[in-house]
């Protein structure tokens, strides 16, 4: 965690101690004129200097009569009583200058949303560039269980963002494994790793993609919880760098490819939330960790490779490597018949073309499971969009020399056909959800730093128990 949580958030049990630092008073936009009329002439005179009319989502900083910093007013048109208000609180945090704050009236606020929005806005990636301590904003909130949950979520999301932001020279398969190992130690989980000859024998597609790299490919397998509880298996694409392989990417498409382990970062983030909460599940996290590199022994376009499932795959494009590493991990996941399999992957550029960087497509064979997660996503302001596993496009993956191709020979419906490819490796009756996440925020927004972006994870966490 780049910024220590207790530097940005303090929970106070005694309400007399609440009033540390500057107060922020929330004023509903439609009650602004009445509120203004009740202020002192000194304060009204300060507000008269501001451009009128005062718009919603504006911060007004008042100066006290002795010249010191006075209270802050936040004019708002949003409902801050619900969990979905998280980004509004992040916006407030973004607007105030560095310092220590409290809300003058917390009685109607969703304290967990306030804490999470505040913490996410304070996130900075400081591995290579130190954070200026003078930029930290600290909020005091009354103690509440939702605040504790928010702290866990913020820690989990910071972990995921850090993993994505760390470049491939410091976040290869070795370091991804080390991170999973640390998480396993922290939560008393078990970790095993398959590599070398065993990987080649048992997970031939993961091996085929990763074999060209200096750092060996592997499958990371973490398990946690009581064996008798419903089995939840998370699978995350862990391509630590995607050059495209021999079908090499052009420069501007390769620039961001350190983020191609964004699915692995997302499932580790989700696993952190699940384990920290003590959810009654038997959790398994599978991460095929590889680099899609180029060298003399790289897999080639036209190669036919085997998979754990026994389906042969003609390689139409070495840049469609994510589905190859995932298909072996998904096969393993399905072998123990879990209650649910959830995979997350930065799988296609087409998902971003279809829905943009902020709205991850979710694929499910069962509409009602997708509906549960969409609803959960709305509740926590972590939106998702349900896309079809349109069977009519399945034949576009046909191969004349193997059981399937890894790509279609047209450029249509790229995210759907990638999902259809994965579906070939999971039994039809299995409850399986697939997320084609972007894993990156191209720009800074309140609560969302430019860079690694953990999406869909809070939605899944919220809806998971309804699905199993
Ligand atoms: N890692 C990429 C997908 C990606 C690209 C995600 C850009 C987010 C942003 C993936 O391995 C890939 O290259 N997919 C190809 C598939 C194509 C060759 C069928 C793509 O999407 O172009
Ligand atoms: Zn690729
Ligand atoms: Zn990739």
C-alpha cells in the first residue's frame, strides 16, 4: 500500500474527538439559497466573491474571522446515503487541499462509501517515485463496520493496482508468484506451483505460450478455507508482458502490455477481500503466469498445440495467447466441479472497442447469474455490461487441421469469440462467469488514478454469496 491507510483515515469512537481538522459541511444544491441566507455576513461576503450561480459539486473554502482556514462547504446534488456514493466522496477528497478533515454531520452518510472513496482517491503508485507527504488528505470518521470493510477493500484494490502498475522487469512470473505466496502466508492459504516438465505434460497450452521467455511459465494454485464450504474458483490471466509473440504487436499497441496480468491482479485483489472477510467458501485461485515473448523457440502461427482438455488448437495468431493459457487453467478448475468458476482477463482489445475502458463485459451461460452481478455492481457503483455468448459465431473458430482455432478469420465480435473459445473448455452445466476487463484507466478521475485499474471486483464480492 503506497500510502499507509492510517495516514489518510482515522476512525474515532468518541464523538467528542470527531472535530479534528477542518469540517466539511454538505449542503444540498436545491437548499443552497436557504443555507446561504443563514450564514454570517462575513461568510456571505466571501461567498459573494465566487462565480454565480454556485453549481453542484463545488467546494467552497471559508476563512475564519481570525484569518485562519475555516470550514469547507460542499454543494452536492447526490445521494450520499448509499454505498453507490463512493465516487462522490472521492470527488470531495479530490477537491479539498491537503490536510485533515471531518464531516460536520455524518448521521445520514454511508460511512463505508465515504471511507472507500477517500482512500481510493489517496492511492498513489510510489514504487519508483516517492509520494510527497504534504499531498496526503486525512479524514476522520466515526467507527463503523462498513468503514472496516472499506479499509479491506481499499487495501485489496491498492494491491491490485500496484501489481498492474509495476512494470514487467519487476513483475514477471516470479514476482507474481511471490505476491501470491505472500497473500497465502498472510491468510493461511496453501500455494502450489507447477512448472518445467510437469507444466509441459499437464498444461501444454500454458507451456506453449510461455516457453520462449527467460523466466519460466507456471501455473500458480492457491487454496483457502474449509473444504466442505462451496467451492469458488477464480482464474486470472497472468501474462506479465504481451509482445504479441511472433505475431508481434506494433509499438503503440505494446506500450501498455505490462498490464496484461490485470486479470491475475484482479483475482488476487478479490481473493484478498474474500479471505479477509472470512467468507464461508473454499476459495481456489488459479493463475497461469507467463510472458508472451519472442525467441527462436517461440510458438508459431500455424502450430498445432495440445491442451489439458485434449482439444487440439491451431494457432491462428500468437497474440491471442490469453485464451490459450486460460483454457488449461479453466479445464483444471472445472475438474473438481466447483460451485462457480469466475475468470478475469485483459483478453481482447475488442472489449474496449465495444464498451470503452470503464465498462467490463461479463459473459455467462445463465442470464440470471449475470443479472445478480449487474445488480450488485449497481449497488456498489462498479458497473458491468452483460454480453452474449452468441453460439452463431462459434463456427468462426473452426479449424481444418485441429479441433479449434484460437482466433476467427474475420475481425468481428472479438470479445464474444474469445469468450466462446473459453467456453469450449468448461462443461455446459458449470456455473461460469467470464470478465474481459481492461485493467487500466487512461486518465485520472476522482478515486481512480491514471494507470492500473481494478474493476468488477467489488461487484463480484458483493454478489458472490447470492451465486453459490
Ligand atoms: N492482451 C491482449 C488484449 C488487449 C489489448 C487487452 C489491448 C487490452 C488492451 C490480447 O492478448 C490480444 O492481443 N488480443 C488480440 C486478439 C486477436 C489477435 C484475435 C486483440 O484483442 O487484438
Ligand atoms: Zn496478445
Ligand atoms: Zn494478452
